[in-house]
């Protein structure tokens, strides 16, 4: 068996930061316009009035305080309430597309941390919940602009995209088909959000993460994490669903319909998915002859603070500390597949040799992906 290590991670955060209050002001302005336009029907009881949102409601429901987006101005424009792709963001031979550039920025940080040149990468995996286009593959575009060797592919696995991509990279190294893998996870999920919907207008932000995985015998980084075990599962559910491509609706000439956006049945997701997650992690502990007490830190999927705390409390049998299950969604929102990697990137420097941790993501599909790590 080939030992595989994570030797570097990278993070790119778009500069546009949108606070809860800014979102609320734009949403409530939309509510005023909507209720005035349909006042006669609302007064006649033919349709309900829209209710205001508030910062307090958002933070209580999700734990989110702010998020970053590729375009905050378009989202906060009450007449648009959608992001716009930056000019020239479609990609050509000389200029990367918007999503590829985000991935490149994160990848450069990860490569630097790993002490690896891009040309030494022999497998690039671009894994994301929403791709800017279907082909050429975003992974190939990233490979081209970075100057990586080998081959590249795209993967899509909703909120488990990054962990599933890492597991694919781990498996490639184990199988001997790659020595160094770059997993790139650029998430532009603001394109999926109906910013006119009170229950979901605050959930998602945009971000990119990247991870370098290597055969342990060639790794040079001073910050290495041995992958002890990987586990993944899927179970069909359409409780979180989108019926259209992620980027089609942000064209201002498109006809807007509610079913063009991300839709979820939140209560069903909470009730059905969390028992799957806790059972999944319990089984992973058994498969590795570990107790949950052996795990110093859980870098969990950052969808909702209530989901994270429920899962951690169920597993530990008590309330988790901030160190045991760190939260980053307050700053970044739900970043689809990226959340658990953001948590790992930001909250690992204090861990000591021999400490074990768990990167675990879960979401639409349903899908779950998990990697057990040990600090070397």
C-alpha cells in the first residue's frame, strides 16, 4: 500500500463581501415593491404577501453573518438581485474563465505550501457543485494555465465535491496512476440562489479551495497529513434540487422562474441527512478501530451551524468545543463543497504530531465524503 499525504492547501476568497444587513436591505426593498405591485391580489386573499427578512432571523437560522461573492453589486441591486459574471470571464487561450481563475488562485497557494511546482502535478481534479461550462473541462483549463503535467478531469458532487475529489486523488495515488494530485474546488454558488426568496437568499457564498495530495515518499512539505482512511456514500434524494444549469439564469435576458434556482426542503434534509451522517461517521470509526474520542478535530461541512452542532453533539455525546468542531460559515456562508476544506485550511496549525482529524462533507444527492487524517 502506498502512503498518501496532504501536503498543501489553498484558499481564494473573492473580494466582494456581503453582510447580512446588506442582503436584508436589498431583500426588504424587493418585498416592498412586490407587495405594492400585487396589493390587490394580496388584499383579496388570492396570494400571500411577502414577509421581511432580518439579520437576526438569518443568524439564528444559519449562523451566517457574511459571505463573499464574485459580484455583490448585482445581488444587492433590487432590480436585478443576481450576480453578474465579471467582464471577459468566459475563458480563452490567454485569459482564464472566472471559475478557472478562482481555482488557479487557490491552487497556487496550495502548491507553494506543498513546495511543489505545477509541472510536477500529474493529475488535476476540478470538483465543484456548479460548473461554469461543460466543456472544455474546467480542470483542463486550470491544468493549461498552471502548466501542470499529466491529465485533468471535472467532477460534480454537490456539497461533497471537494472530499469526493480528494478521495479520487487518493485512489489514483494508491493505484499508481498518479504521484501528485491537485484537487481544485472553485465554488460560484451564488449563481444558484434565488435572492428573492426569504428562506434561501442568505445561504451561499463563493470561494475556491485547493489541496495537494502526494505519495508520502516524495512529499517535501513541513506540514503533512497522512490519509488514514477514506469513505464515501450516496443515497438518492431530490430534497435539494436544481432543474437548470447554474449559470443560465444570471443572464438578464432570461425569463426568471422559481424552479430555475436552488430549492431545498430544509426540514426533510435535517431529519433525513443528519442520521445518515452520524451513522456514516460511526461506521468509519469502527472500520478504523477508532473511538470518536481519538479524533481531536472534526472539520465538518459548513452548511448550517445547527446541522454541524447536532452532528458533533450526537457523535461526542456532549456539546462540542470550538476546537473540536470549528465553524467558518459565519464568515463565508455555505460554500457548497468547499466548507470542510476551508475549516481544515484555517484550523489545523495548532495540532500536534499524532493528532487525528476528520474532514467530512455532506449534502445534496444525498452524498457524504470523509477522510481521516493524522498529523505527521
